C-alpha cells in the first residue's frame, strides 16, 4: 500500500520540481553568455573550500557555525533522504549493503539531526528574539524564513521519530548505529502505537522533503540548490576585473546593461543564490553612512526583474501575444522601477560586499554594467562627471591640466622619460594622474623616485606620453572613453618594449596588472610598496632611524581597497613600516580584508557626497580612535580623502596623513627627502 501511494507522489513531486528548475535554467540562457569553464581544477578547489568548507560563512563567528551546521547537516542527511525514497518503493530496501560505511553514515545522520535542530532554534532566536538588524527584511522574507526553518525542523524531528520508533520495534537495518535515536527509543514500547508513530514519522519525513524541494524554486532559499554551482562558477582571481566591450562588432546594439537580459548569466545565477543574509549590506560604506545603496537589494532586484521579464521574453520568442498588463510589466525600467539610479552612483566599488558574501556573489560588476548602460546608452550620469570626461578626452587626465605638464613634478630628479632614453633602465615608474598633477601626491612621487634611486634602480617615466589608465572612466561606466585611453597606453608601452612597471596608485596598479592583458598589454606590475619591500629584502634598500627627529611615534595603517581586497596585498606596506626603528604600528578596528573604504573609489573621487555621513569622515574617525600620530596610506586617493577627513575633524595640527613611501624616505641614510624640494607645501 505504501508503494502505491508513494510512487505517484514521488514522481509527481520530482516532475513539478524539474519543470520549475528547467524554467529557471531557461532564464539563464536568455542572459549574456560568458565563459566560466576555465581552470576547472582551481574551480573545484574553490568549491571545496568555500562551498563545502564554508570558509566565507565562518568569517562570522556567531552566524557562521549556525549556517555551517545546517549546511553540513543537509549534506549528511542526503543519505537518509535517499534511503527514504528506497523504502518508499520497497520497505526492505536500504543502504545497509554498504556495511561499515553504513554504520558511519547512520551515526553522522543521527548526530546531525540534533545539530541541525539546535541550529534552527538558534537561527530563530537571532532573527525574532535578538532581532539582528541585517536579518530584519520585508514581511515576505520573514514569512519565507518561518516556512523554511519550520520545514527543516519538521524534517529532522520526523527523521528522529522514525528512527527511534524503528529501534523500539527492533526493526532497524543491519549495520545501523544511531546514538541519539537509541536514547529516544526508550520512550517507546514495541506495540501498535509505536508502529503507527513509525509510519507517521516516515511519511512526514519524506513528504516534507518533497514539499521543501518544490518550495525552493519560489523561495529565497533557492540558494540551497544553486550556491554550490555559483561558487564553482565564481570569478577566479581579482573579482573587480571588468570585461572589455567590443565596439567594432557590427551586430552590437547594446553596450552595458539596460535590462536584466544584458547582464551575464552568472549575474542571474548570483541572484538565484543570494541568501538574503545581509552581510554585504552590513559592510557597505555607502549604506553604513546613511545612503540608499543596498547591495543585497540590488541582487534581489536582479532576481525579481528576471522573474518578471524573462517569462515574457520567452513568450514573445515563441510567438505569443502579450496582454496590456504584460506589456506594461515588460516595459518597466530596470534602473528606476527596480533599482534606484541614485544608488548605483553611491557605490565606491570597494568590494567589501563581495568579500563578505558567503556564496561569492559579484555585486560590483552588476553595478558597473548598469552604469555602462546609463552612460553609453542613455547619456545619464551625474553632472560632475561631465568635466572629468571632458578632461580625459582632451588631456587624458580627469583634471584640467595640460598633458605637456605631466613630468613637471620630476624637475631636479635623476629620472628620464623613455623618449629620452629607453634602453638601459630597470623599471618604468607609472606616476598616474594624481602623482603628476596633485601637489600633495607629487611629494609621494618624488619620495618613491628617491627610494628607488637610493637602491640603485634605474627609473624611467613616460612623461607627456602617459595617459590615465582609464580606471575612473571604466568604473563610472564610460567604457568607450576608457577603451581609447587603454589602447593608446598599450600601444605606447608595447612600442617601448616595457616589461616592468612600478605604480604609486592601487587603481593604476589594478588596471595595468589585471585588465590591460585583455587589451594586449602584458607587463610585470608592482605597487611601489611591493617593489620597495623586494628591494629591502634583497638588501638593496638601506634604512636607518639615526637622523629622524621623532624617536618613536605611533602609526596606523589604512588598507586601500584596490591593493588589499582586490589584489590581496596586505603585508608589503606593513613590513616596510614595521622595519623602521622609529615606528610603532597599530591597527584600526576594521583592517586587512575587513578594511573600510576611504570613499574615493568607483569614480566617487570626482562626485559630491550629499547624502548621509561622508565615508571619509567615518573612516578617519576610526583611524583617529587608535590614538596614532600618523595615518599611513598607499594610495593618492586615500591620501586626499583622509587628509580632508583629518582637517574636517580639527586634527590637522596633531595628526599627519602620509604615504608609506614618504615615511620610508625620511629613513634613508643621508639627506632630506626631495618630496619637499621645489614644490608648494
């Protein structure tokens, strides 16, 4: 009788699930194609560590164990689900043929039933009693959480009931070892009531598994099925690498994304995989300073627009006619009706959201693709960018300075341009726009040259031939403008046969190192702190504290996002500072991969901050809270933003903001650093 009821129920449930899963897969096929099948070995390892090892989720020491316990419990309980299906076809079928392995499996299942049950109660306590802020979403999210946590609790409870009554009836399978169920079995006598309870436990267990399976495609907990493949397909290496656009394609009609089908299929899979945990939003600098940008909401909006629009596109492709209501839904604006346009421009592209995401969702590429659509397809962007775009187009710098003045900062230094001498040199120093024109950053550039020269390194620059790397234009969505700058730089660098580049700006470093190869520019690129560390460890750079007036002062180091999170470099600047006898290094509360943005990335350097608290003030306050006398940075943008923060907070007389290179230059054996020479203060 069991089989007669179970088999059609099982086949029907599986069929309905397969239909809904295929429907979601069809939506992925409508999105922009992208190759994510490269380096399969690395992807498998990434999946093992992040998905199965739960490395990202365990960054949170409270929520991490809760989720990890439930996830690992799901993996272990899969064997019990398989066995329940087998018993549905024939009560005598089981996995006991595995022998000793079955014993291990049943022990694990029993223990994880208890672990999952406790984890569910703990999760419920945090959500509805402690009311953790990032877990307090809309009402529909709360209902979804109630349903899913309830289903999980019922499934594991029913499994314990089934197994404990089975033991009481002395009808357990061979090789089965169930420590928790054996204790519970003492509550039951071997009678007809227990037999009925066993059947109830079995039917509730398998029935609720099938209900749960078919609820997932309509729930935020779809990530139960999609998170593992999403981790497998996540970008390897720097996640902020932007794909170039092919402007020469004759069939190209859309540049960037104006609607959801213009996004990569991976972005759609990201939206399926979002757990709604809110970790991304809880670390977003814009959101945490009172702005409307909500990384979680953007991912959720991608999924909602996918579910609204993709079925209508499929219907049209199959020749169906849309109703007026469907036409109205189809013609809604993705940016505007689903995502506030203002939110997109508040992003600093710092990557904190992606660093925290437990399933490796790529928020920033979606934001940049939508910016591209606004800029290149609709000419919609903040008015402040008009000046930066115009300057980049005419002078190849976002500021109104002449290209002919790019090398003026180097007056009096032993450095030549490649146009003057391009054969016998060690490195090309990529100065960048800030180092070339900003008076404060020029002193950093001079310090770097002094340090390299003191180590015997032959340095060259491009001078007037250097253009902006294109980063500000790329991150603000003007890919067409960036494309011209990048290709011109690659042509210049390749013409001179450049091999090794040292940069002073993490944004230049990230672009030259990770994005120029896609345009044919292959170089060995170092941030100046990396190259100086190398010189120090090789014994070529000699530092001393003998002539430094301050015998000991405290320094707090600020991690820039583009050197730290995007390129994994946290040690080089710290090594350089820690080796100095006059420096006592301290750390802010948020440091390394949890560091907080200065507020200048993603083109925000050129935009006014009118809403909420300024990001640079939030970060400056945190750095000042350490009591340090000096804030050390590695980025000209950070230098500007934190200097402004120190001034705004009235600490300019007692706290200095300095690049690591400036601090090092003070410790050269003889002479004062040329950073002050001939330049305005």
